[in-house]
């Protein structure tokens, strides 16, 4: 068993180890393949192998369990059984032995007692006979017989077991006592005395006396009294009388006799009685004892213990059995044991005879177990009693059942129970193992499934990622051809030879291309955000100005829609914030664009306010909004305000369009989702705008949602989390106008805009009056300026009853000492369709001395009106929409003028007629504040106001596009009159200060404004003017082809180009320039001749711009730029450097800008893009 | 062959160049840049391109034949070639250069050599085409015609 187990373990171990060693080799062979694939395969292989190993382990555990339990069962059963059987067997042996011994001992007893009785009878008989030796008479003879009878009786009665005692005398006289043991019937048998004489005492022939008569008389078994009459019986009838024949040699004899009166064999002994001389036998005494009692004992024993016993003589005659079967055949002969009627005894005897025959073992003792006799098993034991004359053999046959029956049964039952129990345990154990391992294998399966799912998910994510990345990477490839298409279309439009029809078609194509480009940009932006490639800038920018620019831009579109666009920024908005200005602008551009699309009439309001925990309460303008939002975002605010310098800016875009169904408020921000699908047909669009907005807003840490509003339209509310500049002192551009005695009359057409402006003005302590139409305006004017003449006043009061509100205002105006009136007149208030406007103008002109007029112009007002206004001296003009910053500028201008006038009055005729608004001062508030010296200079610039104004007008009309971005259409640039190139347009003057900056759109972004700007610049090309006339450019490019192409391009635009071959030369060229900066100027003609001559670098004139290739030999563009910037430190100069690179990724752009470049152009050089970029950069300085 | 016929031939030829992808919009821009001030501008730039490219190709062949190939140098050369070819609008050369640069990054010498062959092939093709084109133009000019202005035919 143990070896078996060891073998099994060996097998299992070898199996496990071979598994272990096999796996890694399989892995190693796959090493060259794709790692992921291999991992997956490995995982699945592992899973499969583990699946098999689980199966094997399960089997092994089951087998081991079975073996263990089987072993346990077997051993238990075995030991229980063996020891029981052994002890039982020994006990049984003892029992058998004992059982056999007892009848044999009884037999022995019987024999002994018979012998004793016989001997004592003989001795007594001798004595009696000797004492009656001389039997003379009959009487004496009778006396002797009487004595004999008494003696014999005495012995007979003392031994109850005796069957009979007989005395046969020599003369044939018989005296016998007989007892029937069954009924205890005792009788005395004697022969007739008369026939025997003394004479015949010595007669030998007793047997010959046939005439003898025997009597039998019954006796009382106890007393021996005669109880019945003597009956005559035939001799030898009832008992056997031992005669002389039985003692032929005169010694005692033994034999087993069979009586015909009893059914059991008798043991009879005979002894002769010698006379006194010991010479002749006088009589023979015979004693018979029945073996009945032995049989009785055997029966009793067998009854108690079961089985069978018998005693045989040596020859095999049955002497006694434990059964009731007769022992005699025909009552005369003894039976052989083999012929017994009892089956068990017969079979036993037969078996013994068959086994041993006559050759019994020396001791004649046999102990055999488990002999099959018939259908049962028996124990057979024999015992030999070796008597001299009567050897006896005792046999006991006990069925095994009697002794071992219980034990066998128990053993069998135990075995059955054990086997069934172990089977149960095995079954249960197997089931348990199955369940357990099933769990394990199930887990394995699940794990495998999980692995495959993970794999699938990873693949899906990867493919999605690839898609996004592909789109993001495609951006350049997609934009370049689009830019080319648009540029070429521009060229085509500028062609003079086109017919009108062709021109219309081409214009249409251009519009479509622009739309396509916008769509592309949207998709690319979205994919950029999704692919995580969008990196937000973190630069300082003027949020207010960006938004104003945006509103200016969209106001053009709004006028066509007759929609009023209003910018309403609260005063607590920070001036400068850090963030990605382009993206912020894009957010609002998309939102406003959306609003414009869906708003046919009414207004669009862009509200903005700042959320500071402490400034929540001091903003009454949006009180109810604030309540809700403070509730909603209280937690958020706390969180954000903890981080330093972060602030939350809230914005709302409110329109009066068709509105959005409330159930779609969430879904409008999804990709390609529009609130109403039918609007696509009406308004176009892809539904990407809001999605981009949300992505961007979320990226800036904000949220956007649609909010319920009263009235029609949509209200989008969003907040952005922007950081304030670290070192910026909180400078709100907030002027306090309350002490200047200003009265503003707002005669504006749009209700909402006027309301907003007047609210703001009143907050700042300016008294405002409002009029929405011409009549109202005239009435208020008359009221204001003729109030002091009561007649006028009364007359008008009758016709136009004033509102109470106005009256109170008039009262407060009258309290002012020396009020300054500012009248903002919307040009739309005039009747422009006919010529009435001129008269209206003249009417207003009458009040010119008493009030300052600010004209709010539209973009499409024709020049005649403007000219007329200028002719009349109305120089304060503002483009719509009128918002806070513009208002501040206007008011500041007015206050300044007023102060100057006051001064002049005081001094009496000062030369400085300063109508000029100090724009540098205004600009300082909104620009970087870097040009302090410029500002200082501006104070003495105001030399000849009229002349200056003339210039302003000219530049104004020539640069049409500036209208879009300008603040106030007044003096935009202050020029230094001692500049030698005064007559050139402002672009050619490197020192000219262009106040109206172009939007700070980065060149890489094709935003709406960029489009517009490009369109404008191309329209300038139509006018035949060379856009870059006079700009001097240093081109650093190593590839000769590109160098040549770029040179020609730039020269075509009118620029002067100096080309150098690498970064080092560029740096040298610029250093030379710095050296000669002090004043020496070469002639322009000479410059033109310098193309790529590096030798003349020293003579190079100063440059307005450097175009720098990034990848160049010797010193690359980045290095060169760093050099240049380093050399500029301390000089106050900043030469714009535009990168020229073949890399189109945003990281390159960041790198370019990081080293100090100003803009970024990609190869191949796009004509238009280069032009616009250069223009924007050169003008900025 | 009169000038008109030649002009038509020229137009067809340049169209085929665009259709087959030898040239792209950049070449049109080049043509646009040619005017009275620079009458030979296209020819000048193209011949510059030829010179430059042949030099670069020679350098490239040399660099790739070295024992330890300096991939940085190779990459710089290819980058230059790419820049000049894209500036002239030789689109197929440019595309071959892009593939070339990828292999440079992988430092795969065999693939680089294969790419070099391809670039050379593309270069020869475009050179032939451009030379034919310039010959045609010269013929047109010689015949007294003028080069047709831009036909936006792609």
C-alpha cells in the first residue's frame, strides 16, 4: 500500500515539475513576437494549462481520498474481526473441550461406580456365602438367600443409578433387583427355589434347566417392601443375568450390553464370587448401569450450547448421543455412528472417517474448525478415553453459527456499514472536491474571460485613440490644402479679367471654402481636445479687451440681423488674467455665433462678473442670479478660492432667439447635436460648436449649462476658472466720474444697450438721461438748455409732458455747478433715408457749444455722413456697440477737454488747443504698460491739433479694416513729426505707435477673426497696394530653394529682403544693425540690391523683421533667436522674429515661442498667411 | 507648331503633372511669383532645386555608404531635401522624404538605402518632367507667345 502511495506521489510530482519546466520554454520561443500578443497568448495558454492542471489535481485528490478511506475501512474491519475471532475461537475451544470432557467424565464416573458396586457386591456376597458355608437344610438355604437378598438390596438401593444387580448362583438360582430408570419402577426377580437343591450347587449345567420358573415381584423403590404379587415370568425375560459364561477366566469383565427392555445401551460388569477356598466360583454377580444418564447429560449440555455430541466405542458403535434418536437397531444391536439417524452426527462421523479413516492421530484427539457439513459449518472435536476394556471416543459437533454466529454477523454488518460509510464519504468528498475545484475552475474561466475583455477594451481604446490622434495629426495636412485653396481663390478674385458671373462664382466658392475650413477647424479642435493634445496656454491677457474685440466683430454681423449685441461686464472683473486667450475667445465666439444664428431680432447680451467670496454682495446687477449661483456653487467656490490666485469668472450669453427645449438642455453640448434638427436646414451648422465650447470650458476648470430664463430665448451660463497674474496689483480700470459734474444724454436706438449703459453710468455717479428716438432727443435737449428761459419751457411742457423721473433728474442737474453735458447720439436716430439728416445735424449743431456730442456710428454708414460730421467738428465718434470701455474713454476725453478749457479760461489764451484725447494714457490702462517713455512723450506731443487730425482722418480712411477693432475713431496714432518718413503710411514707420492693436490672435489659429483679417488684407491687395511696402526683412534660411522662393514672395509684397544662410549670420547681421542703429541710414535703393550678400552685412540697415528657419547648419533658429534676444537685453529693442519651420506640431510652436519668437509659419510658405502674419507682427511693435 | 498649340500642350502637360501628383499647389504659387521683375524666376528656382538636390543626394549616398552611418546627418540632409522639394512643390519627392525620415529615426540602414533609391528615382522623374516643362516654356517664348497665366485646374 505504502509503495503504491509513494509511486502515486512520484507521478504527481513529476507531472507538476514537468508542467513548470515546460511553460517558460514555450514563452521563450515567442519572445520575438509582439509583446502584447505574446502576453495575451501566454495568458490564455496559462489559463488552459491551469485548466488542465486543475482537472488533474481534482482527479488526484479524489483518488487519494478513495485510497485513504478504503485503507481505513479495511484496517478497521480487519483488526476488529481478527481479534474478535481469535478470542472467540480460543473461548470456543475451551468450551468445546469442557463440553466434551464432562460427558466423558460422567462416563468415567459411571464406570467407576459400577466397578465399585460390583466389587462391593462381590465382597459382601463372599461374606454371606462364607458365613453360610454349610447349607444343610432347605431352611438354611433360604436363610442364606434371604441374607443375600437383603445385602443386595442394600447396595442396590444405595445406588440409584444402577440398572440392576444380579446374582446367579452355581445352582442356577437367580436373585436380581431391577430398576426401570424411566418410571423408577423397581422389582425383585428370583427363580423358584424348589427346583434348586443344595446338591446341585455345584451343578454346572444351569442353562440346561429349562423348567425353572422365575418370579418377579414389584418393590417399593425406597423401602424395598413387597408391594405387589410376585408374577411368574419366563427366565431371562426382563433382564440379562450375568452368568458364569461371562467370567470365564474368573476376572471381572466389562461390556456394553443391549437390553431388550431398555432402548439405551447398558454397561454391564460381571465378577465371580469365589468360595472360601478360592477355588470355585460360587456365584456370579452382575451389575448393569444404563448409559442413559450420559445421554441425558449430553442433552442438557447440548440444549445449553447447541450442537451435537456422541460417544462411541472404539469400533464406532454409538454409546450415547445428545439426540433422542434411538441408539439401537431393532432393539438388539448397537448402531454405528456413521449410520445414525441424526444427520449432523452421521455427517460428522462420515467426515471423520473420511478424513482420518482408522488412522487417528496418536492422542485420538481431533480439533477441526469450519468443517462444512451439509449447508453449515461446524466445529468438530473428538476426545479419546482409553479404558482398558472399553476405549471410548467422544465427539462434539457444534455449528459455527452458535459460537461465531454473532461475531460473524457483526463482522459482516461492520464491514457493510464501513463500506457503505466509506462509499458515502468518498462520494461526498468527491462532490465537495468537484464543487470546490469547480469554483476554482470557474474563477479561472472568469479570469480568462476578464483578460480577454481587458484585451478587447484596450484594443478598442487604442483604436479610438488612434482615430483622435490621426485627426489631430492630420490637422496640418488638412489645413494646408485648404489654406492654399482659399489663398488661390483670393488671387483669383483679385484678377481683373474675371467677368461678373465668374467673380460671383468664385466668391461663392471662397465662402464655401471658408465654411469648410471652419468646419474642419471645429472637427480638428474637437479631436485635439479628445486626443488630449490640446495644451492650454497660460499667458497673461486682457480679458475685457478680448471680449470687446469679439463683440465689435460680431456687431457687424448683428447689424445685418437687426440684433443688438451688448457687452455687460461688471466692474469687478479683473483686468488681466492668465489663461489661453485664443481659447477663451473661441468659447465666446462659438456661443455668440450660435446666438446670432438663432436670433432674428432682439438682443444678445454677454454678461460677465467675477466671483470672489467677498464681492458676492456688492454686485446688485445680477442679484437673483447670484443668489442661485452662490447656493449652487458654494462648495466649489470655497475649494477654488483656497488655491492661490484662482478666481471664478462667470459669464452669461443671453439671447432672444428661438430658445432650446428644456429636455435638450443637456444634449445640446453633445457632438453633432442640435436642439431642433430642422434648424440645420434653416441655419446650417454641424452641431460641433457647443461641444467644443463645453470641452474647452471643462478644460479650463469650468462648467457650462443652459439656464432657465424669463421670456423667449436662451441663457447659457458658464464659469471659467482662471488665475490672476501673480504680481498684478488689482487695477480695475475704474474712473470715478461722480465729481466731474457729468451729465450724459444717451440717445441710443437699442433699448437694452442703452439701459445697460445708463445703469452702469448711474452706478458710477453720472447722471444720465435717455432718449430712444429723435423726438425724445429734441425734447430733452430743449428741456435741458432752455429750461432757464421759462417761456420756452412752458411752451414745451404743454406739448410734451415730462416724466416725473426726468424731472427729478433735471432738478439734480440744476444743482450741479458747471455741468458738462455729453450727448451720445446714435446715428440711426437720424433719418438717413432722405436728406433730412442734414437738417437734423444742423439742429444738433446748435448745441455744440453747450454740450459735447459723441456720435455712435454704424459700420455701414457711408462716408458722406462721416465727412459731414467732421466738417462740423464732431470728432468724437464711436462705433457701435457702445460698451463700458468706450464710454470710459469718451468720458475721460470730455473731462480732459473740459479741464483744458477751464485752464485756458483761467490763463487766458493758452496755445495748446488740446482736443486730442490722450490715447496713450487710455491705452496704458489696457496695454502691457511697457511704453512708459512713450507715455511720457505724449504729453508734449499735442503740438498742432488740426494738422494732426488731418492725418488721422487720412489714415482712418485708408485702413478700412481698423473699424472693426478700433476703440474710438479718433486719433489712432500719434506720430512723431520729426520722423523723416512721415509721408509713408504708418506701416513703414517703425517708430509709429499704432494704438489699435490687432487682436492678439495667434497666427496658428484660424479663428473667425483671422479669417476676416485675411480677407481684409486680401482686399487691400485689390487696391493694388503692396502690403509690405518698406518693411525690411532679414531672412535666415539655409535651403537655397526656399530662400529664393521666400525672397521673391516677400519682394512681391514690397518688402526688402536680406537673406542669410544660417543662424550665425543672422545674429551677426542683427548685431551690425544694432551697431548702426544710432542714426546712419542707408538708402532704400541700396538695400534692394543686397540680396544674399553676406559680405555687406555690416552695411545692413536695421530690420523690421526676421524670418528664421528653425533647422539650419552652424546655428539653428532657436539658438539664433536666443542670441538675438540676449543681445537685445538692455537696449529696449525688440525685433520681431517669425519662425519658419517644417514641423507642424503644436509643441514646435510652443518651442518657437518659448525661445522668444513672436510668430510661427510653416513650410511650405503660404503667401497669404505669411503676409498677414508679418503684418500683424510688424504692426504690433 | 504655332504658339497657341504649344500653349495648349503646355497646359495639358502641367495638368498631367498635377494629376499624377508630381507637383502641388506650391508650384502654382511659384508661377504666380514670376512677373516682369523676375521673368526667369521659376527656371531659376527649379535649377536651384536641381543643384541643391543633387548635392544632397550625393551627400546622402556618401553618408549611407559609411561604416557607421551618422543618422543625424542623414536626417538633416533629408530634412533639407524635404524642405526644398516641398517649397518647389515636388510632392512625390517630399513624400518619399517623409518616409525616409521615419526610417532614419528607426536607424534602419537597409530601409534608408531603399528610400534613397526611391528618392533618387522620384527626383529623376520630377527633374525630367520639369525640364520638359521648362523646355516647352522656352519654346513658347521663342515662338513669341507668353506663358499662360495660372489655370486652376486641380
